[in-house]
C-alpha cells in the first residue's frame, strides 16, 4: 500500500533477497569484519555495526576495543553538520500483508504533508507529517477506530500545537475512552499504537505496545521506542504494583503486550489505573542531515529481524532505487522468508529526496602485539619441541 504522497521516481525492479547470514549485523561473527570493511568501499553499510537490544531499549555500537582492528571513526560529516539550516523533506512508503494468520488486523496511516491534509493555517509549524502503525488483536474494531481518530484527537487537544507532547499523551487516553463509548464496536478488541508526528526538525514518537520505531542514522540503527512486553522489567513492576500478574510472558495470562488501547474487558472504570495501560511513552528527536530514514513496524517484523538488520536492508535498497515503498515491501518479503507468525505492516519514511550517501571508512590498520609473558610462553613451547 503506498503512502498518500509519492515523490519517488520510477526505476527498474531489481530482484534479490536477503538472509540472516548476509544481512543481519547482530548475528555476524567477528570473523566477517574484514569482509564488511571491504564491502563498505563500494557503498554498502558496515556490517559490523550492531545494536544491542534489551528491555530498556538502549542502543550502542560495538566498541572498537572489542575488535582487533583500528577502523577509525565510523560515519561521515555532512556540510551542514546537523545545524539548524537542515530541513527534512518527507517521502514515505508502506506495505501490509496478512502473513500466516487467518485475519488481517493491522492498520496504518501515512501523511507526508500534514498541513495540506488538515487544511491548516500558518499557526502550524512546517513542514509537518504524521505516520502510525496499529497492530490489532481480538478483531479489527480497535485498530480501525484508533487509526481513523487519533490524529483528530491530537490536533483538537487544547495543548496543540504549543505543547505537542501533552497533546499526544492526552489524545491516546481520549481515543481509548472514545472507543469504550462506541456502542456499535467490539470493546473487547484491542490494538497497540505507534505514531510519529513531525513538525520541522522535531519528531515525536509515541508508543503503546510492541510496535517499534527505528531511525536509520548513517547506517546505524537507533531505536526510538521501547517494546512494551509484560516480561520487560519496568512493565512487570508496574503491572504487579497495580495488582496484575505476568504468567508465561502474558499479562494476566491473556495478553502478550503490557500496553494497548481497547481491551476494555481487562480494564477498570475509565480514568482508573490498571495493569493494562493505554498511556504512551514518548521520545523526542531533533532531526539532522545524518538522519536518513525512519522504519515503523509491527511486531511481526521485529520478531524475526533485528533493528540493525532492517536498517541495513533499507539503506542498501535506497542506494539502489531510492524508493521507500519498495523498501517496505522488501522488509515484509524478508520477514515472510524468515517465517514470521504474525500480520506484517511496515512504514518507511525518508527525510531527503536523495538516496543515502556512501560511507567511507579509513583503511584498516591491524594491530599485532604480544606481551613479554606471551613471548616467554612461546619460547618455552618452541624449546620443548626441539
């Protein structure tokens, strides 16, 4: 499914797949590092860059001290060096597939020109864009309702646009309550919700559930959301504090996420605190010219693919054809090849009209050193063989 605005030119389709062995930077062995450095000279992202995931969703690079190479500084400085003159241009593409499940319960939204979409006045910052991925469960009613109404609740909130973060937090709660009041809908259905609201260079990611937003920054994967799984330490503590339990990875033995909208059969009266929360966590990012694209995907993608692997695939594809929609299709195709067990929805948002630049890495200098103890040990071994 294409985004509402398509800026991308037409190119000849280049077929080709990926496998865990030749794409995923997380699973690569250190023995492949030299090969990765050679590939980088022809414009491929360095394969030894790795994002280590854990429950707090922090990201880091493998320290160069962990490798036996001195590779210098990874990444390149652009002329503006991320200064205020940078202004993103939004191009997006999306793809949804039912996967192996019987029903399709995902929804998504792509708006590349928010001001035009809202028929807004000059009071709104420009440029603006809005994107969302909604992974439904127990039916399609909740995901469909939230997709249709979440942006309206944001822009109609009294805090918008002077305090956008508060407007988003309020909108999630209001949309959840409005869904509970919709008599014609199945209130026991639920959905996770991941949104990206961008005004100028400011991007606000809001997440409730286990969809994930990943920023591609000169080949590195930067996670901008946390997966709200019941087993996550902070979520488990919150759940148990409010009287809930986590059994075999499920909230109260029923739900595989710790936050969701809908699911009113598991919630108390509106406004009361309950183990299943509809409140989002927000992450604000100031975009620079090193920020190349954003990937938003449901857990059907991330169950079988690391964040760094997805960024590597998208960057390579953009350097070939510069089409975000084809990138989203490639991610979906790769997840299906890896036997995902869920629906699949992926949104790719580019922040420039140009494809990502090649990444140049200084020529490697192999360091070889041996201690005095090592020399003595080696001498002893050699002497014993005489």
